[in-house]
């Protein structure tokens, strides 16, 4: 099942949710699909995206991600029309200076608007 899920992810141009996987693999168990995504995330193959839509989405990681460190500090774009979430790896999230004593655990920057496909 993991190979099938990975093959599905490789063919996607946008991030996918667990519900998207369930719709595609109609006979697959939800827990098996979820565990596949979590295993991929733990091993640096995918990163999760909270785009504000209420469902976590997953996208393949760029080269260089590992089990110790994800290199997913890039901007994500959520299209308000088609509801797709896209990685924008050339748009980096700027470094944010926090007050003394604060420690960053997660950074997420989502730009919302209309994607190129929907706008024209």
C-alpha cells in the first residue's frame, strides 16, 4: 500500500489530504493510508501543510529532507476557487526574530488567493 500511495503522490501537482487518498483508494483502510502518510513524513518523504481548510494536506518533500530535518520552510499557496494547495519552493519564509526565551517549533506561511489555472 505504501508504494501505491507514494506512486499516487508522485503524480500529483498539488498537496493532497487523507480524504483525497481515501477517494482515490476506495477500498483501502483509512488507518492504513494515514499510517503511510505519517511514515513518509517521519522519514522525510512528505511534509504536512495546514492551509486553514480544516484538513491537513501532504506534499512530497524537496531533495535534502531527512528524518532529522525537513526543508519545507517555503510558502504554500491555497487557491480559494479550486481549493488546491501548492508548494512554492522558490518563495522562502523569511527568518523571524523572536524575543529572548521564545523557541520556534513550527513555521507555516500560506498565501490565499486565486491560482494561475483558475484566474485565466
